[in-house]
C-alpha cells in the first residue's frame, strides 16, 4: 500500500526527471535542424530561387549563417531556432521559384 505522504514525492521526482530530459533535449547540438536547413537552401538554389525568389533565399542564408555562429558559441537553443527558420525561409523560396516556373 502506498503511503499518502510519499505520493507527492514520487510526483515531484517524475516532474524533475521530465524537466531534466527536456532540458537535455534543448541543450543538445541541433545537428538535424542544421542539416535540414542546408538541404532546403540547396533545393531552393537548384530550383532557381536566387533569381526567382531572392529575398526569402537571402534570408534563409542569413539565418543559417547566424545559426552557425551560434553553434560556435554553443548557444544551441538559439542556433536551433535560427536553423528551423532558415529551413522555413528556404521552403518559401523554393515554392516561390516553383510557382514562377509554371
């Protein structure tokens, strides 16, 4: 039988473990996000976004550069955010380039 006094301790332990796991995930190097951003930029470039959608492509490149600098400073959470936004901007550039070709 569970003692009523130990139940809150168990909940507290589980919450602490969850917070630590979440913190560890946020603090890890954003390898996948950086790769995704680079691939999206490459796809946009190959679709002609440099001439057909230069602004979002330029922004994607800027954000990727920012993410790379943040990686060097070990600001992983911020680098992850920039890499995700770079991928998003590259996707916008790709879609705009594809729409212009039609």
